[in-house]
């Protein structure tokens, strides 16, 4: 298992999210399914815009941390899945807002939603 941050100053070890990914992998799949399900809207532009932004990728770090926190606290239900999806949607909205305010043409090396629409 990799490390996220070296606390002993050992810079020979590269940071890694592998351990966190392994811990929450099954729940993260469920979160990704929820995200796709909630991208639907009768307003044609919404699924297109959401699909563009979500498909651009990313590590899903915030949802992973949400899922890991639920596990660490011993949570037994499934409401943490919706919370993790919500956290990702909020993060995605802030990225879109940032691109609009900055009039950015690129996000993660691809045309930003702001540039496309």
C-alpha cells in the first residue's frame, strides 16, 4: 500500500491513493452510478453539460474521503453514498463556476464547459 503523505520526511516514497482507493472501491462504484443517475434532466443542456464535466475525469478524492470517513466512524447504512455523490456535485459546480468567473477555455486539458457552452 502506498502513502498519501510522508510524515517521517522520507521523500523516496511517492504519494499514492491506492490504499484509499482499495478501501472504498465498492462504495465508489455505487457513488459513480448515483452520479450518472442524477445527471438526467428534462432540460436538454443539463445532462450534456454534466456529462461533459463529469466525463473529464478526476480522482474523486472528495467522495473517497467522505466514504472513508463514514467507514472510520463505523457507519452501517447507505446514506453515505448519496452524501459522497452530493460532495462530488458541489465540487463539480465550483469548478464550473471557477471556469465561468475566470473565462477559462480549458479544464484538465480539455475544452471547459464554459468554452463549449
